[in-house]
C-alpha cells in the first residue's frame, strides 16, 4: 500500500519538477548573459526517464512535461512535444539495444540530442527564411550549450536517482512502513 502511495507521489513530484524546470528555463535563463549557458534540463529528464521508465509511464511524463514547456515558451506548436518524445524514445531504444546506461553514455547521449535539437532549430529557421540569423545563433550558442548540458547531466542524474530511491524504488516500503505490522 505504501509503495503505491510513493509511486503516485513520484509521478506528481516529477510533474512539479517539470513545471519548475520550465519556469526557470523560460524566465531566468532568457536574459543576457545567462542565455549563453541556458540548460535544457527537460532533455536530461527525458534521457533519464528513457533509461529508467517503461514506454507508457515515461511517455506520459514527457507528454505532460512538454505541454508545460510549450505553455511557457513561444516556439511552434508541438515542437517541444516532438523534441522531448524523440529524446525519450532514442534513450529508451539505446538503453535496450546498444548502450548500458552509465556516466559517460548518458553524457554522450544528452550532448548528441542537444546537438540534434540545435540542428532542428536551425532547419526550422531556414524554412522560415532566417537561415543567416539561425547559423549565427547556432554557432554562438552551440559550444556553451553542449558544455552546460555535459556538466549538468551527471548532477541531474544523481538528483533524479535520489528521488527515485526515496519514492519509486523503496525496496522496504512494504516492510518498514506497514501500518498493520504492529498489530
């Protein structure tokens, strides 16, 4: 019983984390000079959930988180939904077939998906006729963005793992916290 309560708390907690991430990314890091080091923590969360959750649960997290992110931004409709679901599915497929989720593989996957997201933004700007501005933006923000993502990935993974250990994977939840145990 307690395990079920903890898993529901985990679901709500990750939604609150997605809301906090969207708020911080769209407000604080939108101003100069912090815009050079704007992290995409939701992308890191998508990769983490791709490693740790099944398709239904992780997909639902990413759909809800991308809806929150789209509500806080001015990008095109369903851009974040496509981006973060793609990142989740790539991490899920890689963790099942090729890669053992560890420290270096998670950093590499997040950096590669960040690069792919930046290239997607460049392609969208090119389709709108703003390719010159898009290339300049891409070149200026690419290296700092990749370095921030690579530095933030291990930190976020450790935070998310701690949250999961407390709420989702509590192995003694049924034993230690059983209400009827003393009777």
